[in-house]
C-alpha cells in the first residue's frame, strides 16, 4: 500500500491536525515504514500459535465480593467528639 499526500491529509483531518509540508513528508515516511513492517509480520507463520491479549499471563487479583457486616455502631461512635441517640452530633450548619 502506497501512502500518498491525500492519505496523510485524510489522517491529519481525522486527528484534527494541521501539518506543515515537512511534517507531511515525515508522516508519509513513518506510515510507510509501519505498513511495511505489518507486511513483514503478515509473512510470519502463526499456525498453531494461540491468540493472546497480553504477552504476560495475567490473572485476576481481585478478591471475591462478599457481603460482610461492618463494625457495630458503638465501635464506630467510640472516638466521636459528640454523640446523641447512637448518632454523631455535629454543629448546626443551616438555620
């Protein structure tokens, strides 16, 4: 696949970029190299290779979501500066 000026302008428009002529030439060279590398990759024999999403094996490290009762109300209120009827007592903020 040949990368043309029209292709570069199209990609630049999609990316909302304004490129100078020098930048367009560099982008044309870079994209040509990338396409060439992909052609090389397509020549490789991948028969018998399992598809993977990551090069390293990744395992879920999250714990199971288990519902547990938290600390009891008295334990939560132990360090409260002020409490009333089993609740935190705070200064009035609205009159």
